[in-house]
């Protein structure tokens, strides 16, 4: 494409993935000072002083702020589709607080993921997730905010109730019958973990997609970084690189997602592996994106 990718997408990165274990004030400042980024995805920041510093930087930066509640659920192991009602309510309460936290930082919504499931109780878990998500959307609507559910693997690593894509489409359709402020977040790095292609996922979920992630995964058993670990593009034995990202862009173009008036957020979800340097991995990701976009036909 001759035109800049920034015309059609708000390019972001997930701060807590790009700079794991690094002080959020330091890492968010790095991202805020990099004009490659139009958006940033953050999560909970501990400490009132640091929270105030982060909020000030985000206001000054002009970045679109997005809020990921996935680490909160994964860290506490709370399950928004738990069969036990008290356990479900604990997860819901955590996510309601996340909406308040997102609002504090200037985000217009939150993203979260479904919890683990068991075959015998899958239908019950589905209903529990609907209950949680509808309650979240009700609360978010009072603030003019939205709720996105990220589609994950169902049997490889996170083993979340939602996806694969057809099941995610069913859930989104059920949600949209009652809540227009609900959407799905799809991630290129998750397509190999659900045994699906970019073309299949995007076409299946077309009416419900509200947000994009891109990244990589290793799905060959026994190989380093196997599962939902988000290694850099080009990682040994991994599934995604320039060719796969180019195909992803092709499908987005075909399906009408290149919107210059209201661009979607498209964020990197790439994490340094072991002793890899976060800044180098971030630069690697930019190079892969730039090359894949340059190869996209006008």
C-alpha cells in the first residue's frame, strides 16, 4: 500500500506485553514518546502516585487509551463463566472495577477473556458468561463505554470457553440481541492455536469485530515457546511472519476494515522471550508490519 497504515488503523502496542516486569511509568513513557504509536493498551497500575503519573502522561500523549482486564482474570484465576454463582460474581465484581479503572485512565472500554470450561457443563458455562457480560455491558453503557471479549484457544493453552470463531460468533450474536456496546477482539497470534486461518476467522466474525491484535505463536508440540506465549515474529518453529501478516491485511482490506474515518485499533501483542531486549523486539515488530503493509496491493 502506498498510503500509510496509520491512515487506516490506530497502531498500538500492549504495554504489559511489550515491557513485561518493567515499571509501568517507565514503559508507558517509552511508548508515549514514540510517534509510531497512535494507541496504547494498559492494565491495572498499582500505587496512587504512579497512577497519577500514568494518567498525566496519557493525557499529554494524545494516544488512544485501551484497557486490558485479561491479566486481572489470569492473575487471580477468577472465572466469569464459573458454574458456581459466587465464583462467577467474584469475577464480575473484578471486571466492574476494571471498567471504573479504565475510565480513570481515559479508556472508552475494557477487554477481557472467558474462563476455562468443562465438557459436561459447557452449556451452563455459556449461560453464565452471557450473564456476566450483559451485566458488564449494562454498567459500561452508563458511562458511554464498551466491552470487548477476546477470542482465545479452547484446548491448547488458555483453554477458554470462547473461541473457536464459530462459537465466538454465536456468543456475539446472542450478546448483540441485547447490547450494542459489545464486540469481539481477534488476535492473529490466536488463529493457529484455534486451528483456523485469518480468512476464516475474519469472515466468520465480520459483524462483531471491534478491535485487532497481531502477534505470533508456536503450535508445534515440544518446541520452545509452545502455546499462547506471543513470541516475536520469526521465532523458531513459529506460525506467523511477514507472509501471514500480509494475508491478514489482505483479508481486512477485502472485508472493508480499512476505515480512514473511524480507524480500528490494531495493536502488537508480542512479548520478549527469556532475555530478549524489549526495545529490539518492538523494533522487530514494526519492521514486520512495515514490510507486510508495503507488500499489500493497492
